[in-house]
C-alpha cells in the first residue's frame, strides 16, 4: 500500500489498553540485579526482547518466575558477571547489563550487542563514559572485558545524546561513593523510568528527563 487516505469529521469512541514500554523495561530488568532482595515487576508484555533479557538474568543466577503479567526476580543468587555471545547476539538491549554488572561486581565480561539492524549504532559512548568512571576495558574476540575495581565518581559530558549510554552510566554510578554528574544526557521517557525504578529501591538520582543527571551514590539498594 503506497498511501492511506483518512476522511476526517467523525468522532472516535472506545477503549484500548496500552502495554508497558519495552524500551523502559529492558534497562529496568538489567538494573534489577542491583537489588538486595526480590524485585516484582507488573504489566509485562510478551515481547521477544523481554524473554531474551530474562534468559540473561537466569544465566547470571537470578531466579525468575513469571505469573500472569508479572515477573518475580530473585536477586540474592546472582553470582555471575558474564553475558555470552549466544545470549547477547540477538538483542541490543543486552549492553545495559554492562553498567549493572560493574556496579554489582566491579567487573563484567559481555559480548558486543546484537539486535535490530537499523544502521550504525556504535557503543563508543558507553565505553568512553565507563572509562571516565575509572573502568579498564579490553576489547577482544567480540567481548568487552571490564575491570571496575578503581571506579570512582566523576563528571562526564556525552559528545552526543545516547539513551543506552545514559542508562549504562546511571547503573554503573548508583553504588559509587560520592557524586557523579552526567551532562548532555538523553531525555527520553525510558531514562526517567529507569531513574524512578532505581530511586524506588533507594537510589538518589536527580534530573532524569533533563540534560544533566546527578547521582549521589548509596551503599546498597533494597526492594
């Protein structure tokens, strides 16, 4: 079909339920591993990307139970910091596990993300931001090997706005002792949703939805 012709002048009636945002849920699922207890998420749609993120959570040791439209995520058993190529190759959202794993373990090994082919989508901003936090990164055989033992708060200005990089640095900074300031951040609703989720668990993140986000590190996150 080359065109749609819409005849206006008629009122529309009815109701429709809008499902939760997939783009908001992916970083929230990654961020769930930072909780010290069970995380329960509701209104979860049946999207393939969400299923793949749950598979990654289980591979890290999380206990995930799905019932109705809810996910119960047990985080106390998370004991791994490796995301394999097989699990990450089909979903670009897997890259946000990088910040979450570094925050939890101060180390991470994750394959380059896959997912939809919609043009060049480099992860250089993720890497530059994490290096600014003190993460040592080695890129080898399609994997990022990250050592975050010397991570520290900083002020970092993104060269351009990136939703994923903003989310990754938020996740990486939330448990750092001190104040981290991110400048020229993405302002999309999913960034705000991630900040709200982390704040509900005890994080102190301010400014999400604006160009500057300030993160005051806390010792731990509870449900």
